[in-house]
C-alpha cells in the first residue's frame, strides 16, 4: 500500500515538473518524453531494488550512470540539466520509499518549489548569456567592454575572448551581461512608431490643377465637299430640263 502511495506521488510530481513547469516555459517536446521515461525507469528500478540490502548503493550508482550516458549523448542547456536531475531525483526518492510518507512528499515538494522559483522568468530577467562576433580585433579589455556594451545595450559582467583573429579582423567573445532597455538608442525605439503611425489630424493635400486641353482643330475638307455638291445640283437639274 505504501509503495502505491509513493508511485502516485511520483506520478503527480513528474507531471507537474514536465507539463506545468518545463513545457509551458520552454516548449521542447523531446525533453518532455525524456524526463517522463527516465523518471519512470528510475522509479521502477529503485522500487525493485529497495527490498535488497544494497538497494541504496545501487540506486545511487544507477543515478550516476544514467546521468553520464544522457549528458554525453547530447548537448543540454544548464536549465535543462537541472530539470533532468530533478526528474531523476523524484523517481529515485519515490522508488526507495523513504519512511515516513510525509518526508518523501516533503522532499518531492521541495524539488518542485526550487525549480518553480529558480526557473521563473521574473528571477534575474535582465541577466543574459550570449556569444558575440565583433567586426574588429579588440585585444584591450577597456575597448572590448565598451564595444560590447554599445552593441548589447547593457552592463557587461564578464567577457571571455574565445578567438582573436588579427588576419580577418574579428573577435569572438563569450559575454555575460545585464540588459538595460534604457541604454538602447531612442531613435531605434521610436522608429516603428514613426514609420507605422499616421497623424490623427492629417490635412489632405490640395488638388493639383492641370492645364486645360486645347481644342483639336477639325478639318474643313468635308464641309467644302458638301458645299460643292450643293452648288452643282441646280446645274444638273437644269441640264435635265433642257
């Protein structure tokens, strides 16, 4: 009966971790499948080994082996690694069945609470990490930091030069900085509004007058031909009378 309670608690915890926290914030379906599968696998193995004398040692060894295999097979971001270890920890805690039950539930709730707060978008929202390629070879720290702050519009906390190419005149830097929107140029901030917004009281432009077209002169040849015919009619009539 206690094992069923632990399994139900693990199902509820991993569902909250994957669907409520991770999927809504990061939208990676492949890792959701990985978290669920790994959690259920660790839960099953830990539950089967919990009755043996070496259950705890084998559970911890399984935890480490699975972590090494998974982390070497693909590249994960640091927050994804945190979710990965949380899923493993939930399965291991529920599988080992720590007594009393409230202690297991408290440990699971603590993991979920830490992940909820630590990965919340409002926690350090301005702090960012980025790899920047500059179009100049900058070897002096002061000039490098000034150029990075100008490009990134923020306060640079650390900058590690990964490549300084003097031939092609470029610098590749790994930067950790705090973004400050106030440092962005005002012209760039108001450019969309200037280009898309129209004035409220726009006055239509006056119509442009066009010059009047001159009348096209008509040819007088048909008129003259008609007059000639009318003048010749009496002559023909008088000739017929005679």
